[in-house]
């Protein structure tokens, strides 16, 4: 019998989510080349940043400082990449967790992807550089 899944309630669970998700990203045929080219050998730094981001967003423990959009503004991505990213994120969440925080994580990921796509499109169409 399968054990019931837990919700995301601690930094340790955030780390499980982030590590599992980015393990998939790194080897993914669509997203892996983009992430690996940008991050190169700085995966530990990136993962730490992602732990802090999701810790702040989901656990209300303010450890992240920064602007999440700026590093993504110049990536060679379109809606197909964001849809694929969301699909991997949702499948990772469903595989590992269930509950209100897991639901919130998916909702926030969807909103973030939507916002990033709108902003990237705007900057490309207006040939402008993202502001901080």
C-alpha cells in the first residue's frame, strides 16, 4: 500500500522538490541544453538560489533576495519551453507531494511562467532591455 504523500512544510521538503525537479531538467532534451548552457558548472549556486526562492514563496521564510525575472529575460525560450517546464514541474510535484502548499507551488509556478512569457514577449517586441 502506498504511503500518503506529505505536503511541503519545511526547507528539507523544498530541497527535495527543487533537487528532483532540476535533476529532470538537467537531462531533459528540450530544457536541459538551455539550462546547462546558462548555468554551466554553477548548479550548486543555482540550486541554493532556488531553495531560497521557494522557501520564501511557500514557507514565508524570507531568505530570497533578488529579481527572479532578470536572469531569464534573454533566454532563447518561447511558450513551448514554458509549457514543458510547467509540465515537468507539475509532474514532479504530483510525484512527491500533495496538499495546500503543493497546490500553491503549482499555482505560483503557473503565474510565474505566464508573467515571464508576457515580459519576454514585451521586451522582444520593443527591442528594449529588462529593467531591474
